């Protein structure tokens, strides 16, 4: 018999701020994540499990303002392949000069 946990197919996204901007940015900006064209505004910074079906996926992550509406900033994009029952771990790092640079999005172990 196979347990449900062993069949879970997901992307785990860990979002991080550089220490210099941690206090300021953590409260003003939110994470916007788009997986295969479906966009979500994450409620907090940190680690998030994004259930997916097996196969290739395009993941985009950017900053959005919690107050007011501006276009997303500091975006990054990556293509990942997720096998059945596999979890792929990604890390999004906001750049030190987040208003003018792209963020980084990479696969981690």
C-alpha cells in the first residue's frame, strides 16, 4: 500500500530577502507567483508548497506591493520538470537593489 505523502507532486518555493532590506521590504511587498499562467499572491514570505501535476512547469516569481497597485517588480522565471511523486525545491531571492534588478530563482536541494 502506498501512502499519500509518497505520491505528492509539488513545487516548494522558498522566498528570501537580503538582510539589508528585510525589515523594510518584508512588510511592504508581497510575493506574486505564477505557475503555468495561473497567478497567486502569497500571503507571507517563507516556504510555500505549490501542488502541481507531473510534467514540465514554468514558474515566475516577482514582487507586488501590499498597498497600492503597481506592476510586479524584480521578477525571475524558471522551467522545471516535476516527476510523479517528486517535490522540486526552488528559492527566490530578492536582489539587493530590488527596484531596478531581476530577482534570482533557482533549484535547490
